[in-house]
C-alpha cells in the first residue's frame, strides 16, 4: 500500500514538456529511511540511470537521501513526467520487495532564469545539510554532470 494524504493534489496542473528541466522530489512512505540500506540506494541509482538508457530522461543531478530522493532531469521524450518517475519508483519498490514510496511526488519545472548549476549544488549538498557527512564527496549516493 502507498501512503500520502494530499498527494493527489500534486497532479493538478502538472504538465510534461520534452526538453524541459524538472526538479523532482519523491519521499518514502512515512519517511522511513529505506535508503540506509546501501544495496537499495544503489538500486535507486540504477533506476535513474535506466531512464537515461531508455531515452526518457537525462539526469543532470541527483541525491538519494535515507528517506527521499531529489532528481534534476531533462525530459528527453514525450513520455509524461509521471510515467518516468513512476517507473523509477516501481523499479525500486520491486527491488525492495515491498511498497516503500509515498504516493505521488513533487516536481518543479525550472524557468530559464533559474540557476540550474546552483540547484544541482544544492541537491548534492543535502547530506551535508542533514548532518550525515561533513562534505558531499563522502556521501556515496549522488552524482551531477557539473560536479
């Protein structure tokens, strides 16, 4: 079973545009720290990479935190953003052998004037801000095309 109070409202007004850069955040159910499991965190990384291999998304930056993920991506096909994110969540849940995700996800379509590199830096510094590590390079579950 998936959880998530008002997540259905997140779909209202959502649109998908090929070539658009999106910042996606998806949380685990009840913010359970599922990704403290190193193997499951790596499965999440592989799921993001698989979307690139399938030609549906280009990953610009990501971090897999213990209870959520941040993914900065460019949609590279006409596949709806919901289907791309849903695919990642499905692959990870299958690897976990149980439902782990909160229903829905948050997305933000970046405007042209937004600092994409600055957002990527913000994403990869999440483990530092959370006090998990003292510098981003010590955390194993992130990547960025700029860093």
